[in-house]
């Protein structure tokens, strides 16, 4: 499983997330990421935001309607996952 290192721009702290799946909806890339490489773990859905240069900025999806739509897509792609 691919891992990505994310840096919080406010604190400068870094965190490693494991990419479970990626999808694109209406030209926007979304990542389903986990804090742990294996087993049950908290997961987040991240949305790619337009940025400058080669760096990609991701933000946690918090909008309920957007979260529901993307969650459905990830649940269809991954049979063994439940997103709450």
C-alpha cells in the first residue's frame, strides 16, 4: 500500500497516511486514506485542491453532501469497506 507524507501548513508537523483508493469526480481527485497500513483504522477522505507548481494540496472533505457522494463511490469500488 502506498504511503504519502502530508505536512500541516499551520504547524509544520508531518503525518504519514496510507492511500487505500483514489477516484476522480468532476475533474477533482479524492483520496481515501488510512492512518494504519493494515487492519481497521480511522480513515479520511481528502480532496485535491488547485495549487502552484508540482505540490498538491489536500483538504479533508467536511461538506456532508460531498462526503456522502464520495463515500458511495469508494464503497462501490471497495466491497469490503464501510464508511460511517
